[in-house]
């Protein structure tokens, strides 16, 4: 009897440890010259170290003197998804402070942040941006399963909300989140990746990097040449109020993003 009690206590102890939130991360070598940090957030409870071995992200960070950090956050999935709303998806419960402290520790100062999250990482990303908008240069949240409604705010960093058009039950709530944000006047881009399910997308991630570049202080992209485009037709608008539903317009900070945006969305006749 005593043996069985010991085994049950051991199993219970393992469950408690497994249920504890984990805020691990990795960074590439720090030079001391970083002017911002790019935070990459993988899917649910995944180890994000693989990002730091991918040349497109490494080259981008080095070219622009940006720190590169990959998160490996973990929480009890039962509490993330069963209505308890507990875990790293919600930055005000500890994960947000953990990220800010990690940036301060690694770079010695509170660097401005670019952040990109896919799937589970999109959950954290979208809520972190709402929680600390003043720290964000630009952001992307790609294909979360559910979203918290955005709130009106004075600081509204530019962002991308995206989902694969074949991504099952995620597409509708993702688009609804974008629509709610645009209804509040947030400078967001909608991307519905053509013929794409639930997975990373090479051309889309290149678009993300190009989009992030527009937010750099020394970018040579004119700041006053942004364009609003209809998410279905690609029709351009200088004044979003000139259409009866401005919430259905993406805001591209530069026309240089117009063609690749259309290709990702499979919109062939922009401004026709």
C-alpha cells in the first residue's frame, strides 16, 4: 500500500512541475551595437531555437544591427485552452515581464521590439503588443486559434494579422480580429495566404522582414507614401473614409509592399 502511495505522490509531483510555466529563450551573439531586438515565437510549447539557425533571419538581424531572440515558452495546455485562460499566452501573467527582463539582461537596455509569432506564438504576440504597445516597432501574428478583442489605444504600432486560407477553424477568428482592429483605426495589414494551411510560409516571412524594415529609423522608405488597399480586390484608397467600410482596408506603409502583398493574397488585379 505504501509503495502505491509513493508512486502516486511521485506522479502528482511530476504533473505539478509540468504545469509550471517555463520562460526559456535563446539569442545570437550580442555585439553591443543592437538598436532593436527581433523576437521570434514558435508554435504551442515549442522550442524556438531552430529560428536561430535559419539564414534569412540571421542575415536580416546582422544586416540591420538587430538582436535576434527565439522564445521557448511553455504552459499547461489544459489551462491554455479549457477556458481557464492561464499561461504564457497572456503576458500580464508573467510571460511579458519575462521577455522584457530577458531583453534587458542580454542587451543591457530596453531595446525596441519587433515580434513575430506563428500559431501558439501568435497568441503571445498579439496580446504582448496590446499589453506593451509602447515597446513595439512592428509586429506580426500568424494563425492563432482564438484571439482577444483589441482595445482602443493612443499607441498603435503597425502590424500584420495573417492566416492561411485553408487553415480550418482559424481563418474566421483571425480575420475577425483584424476587422476589429481596423475598426479602431489600427494600422494593420491583412494577409490570407493563398492555398495555404497551417504552416510557415517562406515568401510570407520575407514579406514580414520587408515590412519590419519600414519601421527602422534610418529606413530610406518615404514615410508619407503609405496606401490603403481593399483586402478583397486590392483597390487603392488614399483616404480610408472614402469607402463605406474602412475596416476592410489593409494599410501598407509603402507602395513597395503592394505587389508582394497582392501575390501572397492571390489578388491579381490591383487597382484595376
